[in-house]
């Protein structure tokens, strides 16, 4: 007795029964090969009827097209990653080649702005050696900013909610989205500086973006700025 003979008038065959039968009887279409050309399905590209074989071919073409798009996305992201890595390398090389420690903070911010096309950048460093206390980047940092910087376990990215640090920027009114990047010796120690990146684009720095890259920037900048520490 086969699958369909288990049904009687009180238990009519359903579409699920047919689907299960075909799924569990792989040699069905071998024994009824003529059905492959006779079964007609509705094409997703209009209401015309197509054969089962043609529908399968359409599905295969759609899968290939989707895979092509995925490959293109992978290539695009790979290219973007190579460009980003190259810019990071050039930025790091600039930090290593700077002879005068007092020029480091300004160079860190300026190179980030030029290499990564950030509209505005600013930086402040505190608790540094007394020889640098009169530098512009070491002045006018409030206790509130220091406390905020230390409280950040990761860079803040989002809309500029009137942060005091945005006042360090050349054009604070144009800082719609902002990234606040704390600088510290280790994750457990208080911050000794703050790097500010800003953009007039509300989506350039947003709460959903990953901060891994900015954290690497913070680590490299903090390491370079250790030369300013007592």
C-alpha cells in the first residue's frame, strides 16, 4: 500500500500530502519524465505559464544573480577596507615620524581630518608634562569634560547634544553629528585627553555605527601622546 492509499473519502489528499510524497519519492520524475515538460507554472515575471524546467531555470538564474550581487558587495567592501587600511598606515607613519612631541596633538587631529575626510577635528590633552602646559591643546579643559571623557568606556558617536567639547571646533554650529574619543593609557585608567570628530551630516557619526576603528585610533593616538606625559 503506497502513501496515497492510506487516505479514504473522510481524509482527502492535501497539497502537503502531495508535496511530502514528491519530496520522499526522488525517482518519481524519472518514472514520469514526460511530466517535466507538461507541468505548467506561473512565472514570477508576468502571468504567463512556463514549464517546470523553465521555472527551475528562472530560479537558478535568480540565485546566480543574488550571488553575483553578494560577490560585488564583498569586492566593494574589500576595496574600501584596503583604502581605509592604507589611510591608517599613512596616519600612523606620521605619528612615528614626528620629532617634536608638542606638535603631536595638532598633527593627530589635522591628519585625521585630511586623510579620512572628516569635516572638523579638535583635540585636548591634560595632565601632561609642565613643559607643555602653555600649548593651546593643553588649555581650557573643564573638570566636566575630563569627567565625561573618563566615563566613556568607548567612543561616543551620535548627534551633538551641545557637548562642551564641540566648542573646541573651528565651527561648533556646523557640528551636527559628533564622535568623542577618549584618550587614556589603559582601559582602566582615567582619560588624559579627548579627540573630537564632527560633521554637518547627521548620519556621519551615529549610535548604530561600530566603534572598533575609532578605538584603534584612540589606542594609537594615546600611545603616541605618552611622550607628553610626566
